[in-house]
């Protein structure tokens, strides 16, 4: 499977969110709303990326089957 822009963006947001959480544990530098927004962006990107891979590779599997 080749990577996509969506997959890379999803990975970036996941890493970024983990870094935000780690920084929050050391110093309370982020307001709670930033963490909530970061969480929802990360979840949305995971679903978008997963949906993209499912459509792309599902379509390729159907073409291969015919």
C-alpha cells in the first residue's frame, strides 16, 4: 500500500496531539479547549484517512477481481 497525503496528515496530527498532551503534563500551557479541538481534529483525520484508504484500495481490489 502506498501512502497518501491523507495518511501522512493523519499521522502528523496524531503525533502533534501526543506532543501537546505530553507538554500539558509538564506545564499547563494549553487551554482545555485547545486539547479538545486537537482531539477532534485527530479523530476526524483518522476517519478521513481510513475512508480514503478503504475507497482507494477497495476500488483497486474490485478492478483486480474483474
